[in-house]
C-alpha cells in the first residue's frame, strides 16, 4: 500500500500562518515524518465525522498501544505529539494515519512548532 505523504507545516511565523489541509485518503492511509514534535489536525465539515487511528510498534519493553479517536461534525481536533518517534508508525520515524468511518468530507494537516 502506498500511503499519501503529508508535508509537515512549521508554525514558527509570529505573524501567523495559514494551515493547508489535505483531503483524507481512507483507501491508502497517510503518513508524515515524525520527530516527536508534530501535531495532527483533523477537520470535519457539517454533517461529517471520521475516526483516526495512529498505530504503534512495540517499545523497548514490548508494549504497544495504538491511539486515536473520533472527530464529530464541524470540528477541528488535535492529536499528538507522538513521542518517542521510534514507537509510532513503522518504528523508523514515519508516523502512519489510518482513517475510517468517514462520513461526508474531512481533511488533515500536520504542524510542528
């Protein structure tokens, strides 16, 4: 499966930055380069909802624990940061985002501060 790659947007501008959201790819999933400082923003429209899952891999103590949640209609919800980067997604600093239960439209952005 070829995941859709999201570009991390830096919010270092004191004057304000417009955040670019991308349409959610429920078929292939999505990914971004994770350093442990990024936050995933999920935005839904009127009458929309979506469920996000961020899979993990075993940590040095062999513990796992996927994270995520459901974003209801007309909302923006933040998830993360996902640290340490070595236990999320592929374990090599690529965080994976899997979306399901998409009703209507939703979009995603990844930001770093």
